[in-house]
C-alpha cells in the first residue's frame, strides 16, 4: 500500500474539470447571482417608493461604473440561467444526453448568453439616446 491516502470520494483535485461540469457550476453560480441581483432590484424599488431624494441616490449608485458592472453581470447571469434552464428542460424530457449534443448545446448556451447580453445592452443604449 502507498503512504499517500486517496480521497474517499471524487474530488476536484483528482478529476480535471469537464466542459459540462463547468457549465453546471456556472448555472448554480448564476442562480446565486440572480438572487443577490434581486436584492438590488428591491433596493431600487424601495428607493423609488421612498421619494425623489432616495431615488436619486439609488440612481447614482446604479449609474456608477460599479453599478453598471454589476448590472452587466446580472444581465449575463439572467440570460445564461434562462438558456441553460431551457437546456435542462430538454434533458428532463430525455433529449440531448449524448456527448456531442451536450457539447453543442453547452456552447450554444454560452454563445447565446453573450449575444443576448450584448443585444440587450446595445438596445438599452440605443433607447437611451432616443429618450
């Protein structure tokens, strides 16, 4: 027997990450990010209800570079979690489990999330210029 003790269960130090496992972890992280982003949304709504001064404070916070960065991340999390959730619905129906389809749909989720985030932000800036 070797003196090196092996872990009793699979561990991240033993297995190298696979694309599907990384997407699964990202799905969980985006779910947590959406929960925290909802707190920011509630803050903004409460500030709007509290009056003009509080709303201006919230607007300044959200309009800062940090606030926009958080909103950008939240919007990516929203689109990623949505698209990957749809992918999971197909899996629940027993479709797309083979490795080739899992890779194709995984990349489609990633590319679709980036594209939808970019489209949403470009549309937001375009609408901002028309108002």
